[in-house]
């Protein structure tokens, strides 16, 4: 029953609801799962994806800085909510703030809620500071009233947490659940401060993606005999996504007008890993473009059938599935309401 619904959703084409935009703007915060080119402007120490064969399935085969072969989930969400294009990378601004009026993407690969193992990347605190600059720019262009109304009706999308968990996992003793609970609580508290800060700046509609099967990414599988998933890391991710889900529930009962969609990526992936073929995936372990994924690499042809694009990131096919389920999916994977419900409230 559940999987029939999933198959229906997978065949559903993502088209804008109408030619009129149904939300004014989309602001995106997060890591490589949402970066559309901010890291292109950072130092050499920051992770980069602005060279072939990244973007091989992007229009014009362009390596935009997205860490996949084509689009990422926020691109599909932008299209669905009627925006003329996916919000531009904050650092790509070349035209004053005019380009910012329909939203901005602040995401930076390697970043996290807290400091991560990467340096010279833009963490969430700094991404929120950048949002403040954008909001101030809106005020000078369209005035305070329009800015306040726009912010209250816009979507604030977060795709973060994985890099915090990689850093945490390195320092954690897997047998010490007390320590694990404390550390998860500390990341979640920080995330709470960040979401509350945006709320105080007028944000009301949030879309938050939970962390997925981190133990199954190719670079992590290498650590496990038989190339299997690292179950302890999957469990840590499950723990964190549970905590994120509870955090959002508590914020919405404590902050008047706070509305959200939690995109439960972990729950979306349970049936996919149990039954990949049913979702069109023939290869769940190997990356399509093996490291270092440069012009010298030999990449796979049947990219729709690969779960992994490079040794850390999924293919566009996975991002599209996650976007569709968060937009239209049942409460098990998009709760308490999906994005379609969120933008209609
Ligand atoms: C707009 O709001 C800011 C504070 O957010 C205030 O400093 C400024 O004076 C306001 N401008 C107008 C024209 O009301
Ligand atoms: C587990 O972590 C807690 C909190 O840091 C610490 O107090 C405790 O000694 C640790 N227990 C073990 C068995 O290492
Ligand atoms: C995952 O976490 C649950 C709940 O904390 C625990 O019962 C289970 O043993 C863990 N599984 C693994 C593989 O660590
Ligand atoms: C996560 O939440 C589910 C459902 O509430 C629960 O069964 C599971 O034990 C939790 N796992 C962890 C690791 O917190
Ligand atoms: C490709 O391989 C050649 C020869 O091994 C090497 O000189 C070159 O730097 C490589 N190019 C890239 C982009 O990795």
C-alpha cells in the first residue's frame, strides 16, 4: 500500500501549481545537499564541485558547483512553488540585490549547524548573518511593509546536520549512549537557536530536511567489511533526525504562527534500501563517478539507475525523489503536512 503510493508519486511530474508564484521567495540554508555554487567563491580548502563531470546532466552540461550530476532538491522545490528559477547563490551576486528579491541560496558544502571538520566554509550562523544582509537590502528596495510581508510568507528551507554528525561520529565512543545523547542535544539546541533567530526576524514557514543513511555513502562503506553500511552511523543519523522532528514539533507549539514541513529523508530511504529495484535503482553501492570525479574519471551511462553520484553525494534521481516526496508525500515522510499543504496555509 505504502509502496504503491510511493510509485505513484515517483511518476508524478513536478510542474508549477500555476504561472503565478504561490510563495514570494525561497531562502535556502545548508550544506552540499543544497549548495548551488557558493563554495565556488571560497578558498581552495572548501569542497568544490565546479568542474566536470559534475553537472553532466545539468542544462548545458554546466558544472555549477552543485555536488551531483544535475539538480538538487531545492531546485525542484523552487520550480514547484512557481519561482522563475532556483534562488541564486548568495556569493554569486553581481547585480546588487535585485536578483535577491525572489530568494537567495546561502548553502555551503562542508558546513554544519556547528563547526565541522571543514574549514573556510560558511556555517549556518554565518548563513543567517548573510540572510540579515539580504533582508536589509530588501528594505531599501521595496520598503519595510513589503519586506515584512514577503518574509512571513516565504519558505525557509534547511538541509543540514550531516557534517555535524560526521564530526561527532569521529569523536564518539559508540558504547557511551549518555555522551551521544548529550552531543545530539547540544547540536539540536544550537539548531533551535538558529531557527528561533529566523523566527524573530519574521520567518514563519520552514522546510527542514532530516539526515539520511549516512552510514551507506560509498566513502563510509569502505570502512566496513563487504562494503556494507556502517550501522552505528545510520543509527546516529536516526537519533538526530528524531531529535530534529521533536524540535520542530516543540517550536511550532511554542512560537505562534511557526509552520513547517519536516522532510523525513531517513523514512523515505527505508523502503528504497530495502527494495531498490522498485524505485528504479540498480546500483546502491558504487558511485557513478568514482573519486576524484574529474575529467580523467570514467562515469556511468545509466545515471538514473545509480543511487550515488560521487563517493559522498547522491545522484539527481535521488534528489528528485526526495523533493517529490517532501512536496506531495504522505505524513510518514512529510510531516505534519507536505510543502503543498504548507504553502496553502
Ligand atoms: C524600517 O525598519 C527599520 C528597522 O527594521 C527602521 O530602522 C527604519 O527606520 C524603517 N524604515 C521606514 C521607512 O520605516
Ligand atoms: C560517558 O560519557 C559521559 C558524559 O561525557 C561521562 O561522564 C562518562 O564517564 C562516560 N562513560 C563511560 C563509560 O565512558
Ligand atoms: C540503534 O539505536 C537503538 C536505540 O538507541 C538501539 O536500541 C540499537 O541497538 C542501535 N543499533 C545499532 C546497530 O547500534
Ligand atoms: C527514533 O524514533 C523512533 C520512533 O519514534 C524510535 O522507534 C527509535 O528508537 C528512535 N531511534 C533513535 C536512535 O533515537
Ligand atoms: C588527468 O591525468 C593526467 C595524466 O595522468 C594528469 O596529468 C592530469 O592532471 C589529470 N587531470 C585531472 C583533471 O585530474
